[in-house]
C-alpha cells in the first residue's frame, strides 16, 4: 500500500527523464523534489527532509555513489532508501553500488508502468537480492580506492584552476592600475582647463549675467572632479588589494581633518536638511597617521551616512582618545544594514541595490557609487594597524534603525610607516 505522505528526491541531470518520472509518481500522491546536481540535492534534503532518493549514477558534480556515501554518513539518512538509475545492470555494477550505500537499481530504459511499484517496494522495506559478502568486501575496497583517486584528481584540477584564477586576478589588478594611471593624465589636463575657464574674468562676468553659461561651466568642473575622484578611488583600492599601500605618516590634527570633511559636505547637509552633530571635546591634539588617507576614510563614512539617511535625519560624528587608541564614530538615523551584510559591505565592488536602479551620487538619498568606499576605508584603517566595525540592528526603510561605523586607530600608526619628519614629539604626551 502506497504511503502518500512520502517525499521523494529525484537527482538527475536529464530534465526530460525527470519530467517523465514526475508524470508517474505525482499522480500516485508523492511529494517530489528535484535537483540536477548532487550538492543541490544534499542542501535541499538537509533543509526539508527526504524519505526516498532516486538518483542517476552520472551527475555533473559527484557520482550517484558518492552522493549515497555522503548521505549514509549522516544519521538521519542512514536508513533512507537510495535507488540508482543505471544504464547497465551487472554483478560488478551491483557490487559497487551496494558498497557505496545504494539499496537497489532501476535499469534504463525505464519501465514507467512498473516505476511506482519499484518505489513502493523499496519504501516498504524491500531490499536488493543478497549477494556474496566477500564480493561486497572486495567491491568496497575497490570503491574506496576509486574515491581516493577521484579526490586526488579533483584536488589537482582545483589547484590548476586556482592558479589560473590567481593569474587572471593579478592581470586584472594590473590592468585596473594601468588604466587608471593612463586616465589620470588627460583628466589632469581637463581639470586644469576647467579651472582656467571657471576663473577667466570675461567668463566670470558672462556667468554672472547668464545662468545657462554658469550652469554649463559649473557642471563641467564638477563632472571632471567626480571623474577624478572615481579614478583616485580605483587606484587606492587597487593598491590596497595588491598590498601596495605606502603610508605617508606625519603628525596630524584629527580635529582639523574632521572640520575639512564637514566643510566638504556642508552644502549637501544643508540641502538635505540633515542635522549634523559633532563631538570632538575628547579628541587628541595630534596623532601620527597618513592625513590624506584618514581624510578619505572619514569622508567616505560621512558620505555613506548622508546617502542612507532620509532628508531631515541626523548624522553624528564623534572622536575621542582612550589611552593610546583613537576612536572615530559615524552614526546615522538611516535605513540600517542587515546583519548578514555586515561583512559583505567591506568587499570591493559591493553594491546593495540593483545595478539597473543605480544612481551615482555621494550625497543624494539612496545614491550609489563604484562600491569601493568601504573597501578603501577598511584597507586604509588596517594599513595603520587599526580596525573598523559596523553596528546596525537591521535594514528597514520604514523604521530607520540607523547604523554606526566605529574606527579604532592607534595613536601612532603601527604598520607600513613611512615617517616624513622626525618623531620628536612623544606620543604619550600629545
């Protein structure tokens, strides 16, 4: 008698054959799951539970025998019927299948009229005809040897593919760096000419009377500046990822750096109605760091806070010293970050939204960029011997749980130091 509540997993790369099997077993009341690869079948079975496996021997990622061996290693599937679809049925094949943990076989071409009966037979405790135990032991030894041989071949294949991937990765990084350097020269020329146009007395007069001319010149200069910043970001993240970062460590005033960052975003903050709260009373008078890269880090964090905070929200920036450590905190009242993405957001080229909806902006709500900002931040911070963490209970554009990025830096940069002036000041007395 068929038990209609059973769940059957069909593991078969042949979708046509799988479809034919479904037309027989679905009307019999079975719940059917399908997978074209062994690993997909394993994931599904572990998550949902399976009462019966019907698997092809030849699968794209593992053999049906390897799948059976993997299933038998898990307590929940040790007694689950596993039946193999085979192209030939002989003593050698039967012995290897039994040695691997397969209960029985169904030979192709499939007899669809008898298929449901086969399934019912094995579900009700039916077993493959008994065979000689010594043959099974010998087959088990041959199967173990084949597993080792296959494993070695796959490891060698993976090593070869990894070597190719590493080479491609190096070529990509070198190409990105070379391309960015090549783009720098014409962009520098465009920047210079754009500034000359903007500062030309006659054009200034014309701009004062003609709003269209002013908009054209302003748009030209701002567009070139954005292109330059993008190129610099690409170069910076490329150096970080290829471990070519060389810090230009000097004695810097963190308060002055923060003031420059705030001045950079002053117009955007006012335009968006953002409340900016700043606390620098406990900031150190000075620290040893790369001032330019520290500015870039804080600017990226403030930019992100503005981008992901709706109009009239609040962004808080705090800096304080604790012993020989300096902390920077950038907190917002924005949409927040899902905990599952707390590590992913620091990966280069990570973009949290669809590319089709991408809007390039450093300050517009929901604006995007190249997905390099946080990767740059972490690379710079780690090059100084520090670390960055993100705190956010989750992502919700309605309740706005907000996010906080905390940067911890040593008072004196610990790694990659290239000091450009004597360390005459005792950091402990700064």
